[in-house]
C-alpha cells in the first residue's frame, strides 16, 4: 500500500478483537490463556510488514475488553519492540 501505491499510511492494527479467541473464552472455561501466543503472531506479522516499510507504526491487539490487564501485558511482552501502540475497542 505504501510502497506500490504510495498512500503514506503510517498506523496499522495487525489484529482485530482476537482476545475473544486467545484469552476471553479461556477465562470463562478456566483454561490456560494464550495472550502470549497472539503477541508472538503479532511480532511475526510486524517484522514482515516492517521489512517492506520500516516507517510504519504497528498496533494491537484491538481488544474488545481493556479490563483484562494481565492478558494485555502478556500480549505486550510477546509483541516486543514491534508494538508501537496498544489498542482496544470500548
């Protein structure tokens, strides 16, 4: 988008409301949560995107629930330096 079409879009959210699949559902069922797994997926996607356009800023997880702070921390740790901003829908 930025390289070929030169649209200059700087901020991107890689995931959208996947907290339901990676930790909210597990919390209801008493199962291990997978926030770190989603953060690792984010990091791999972010690295690939930055390889094409290093000027972009990448955010996530665009969570539906900002009150699951521990899970968001696990996501942030796994996303690492690729995460430019934290996002949620509330």
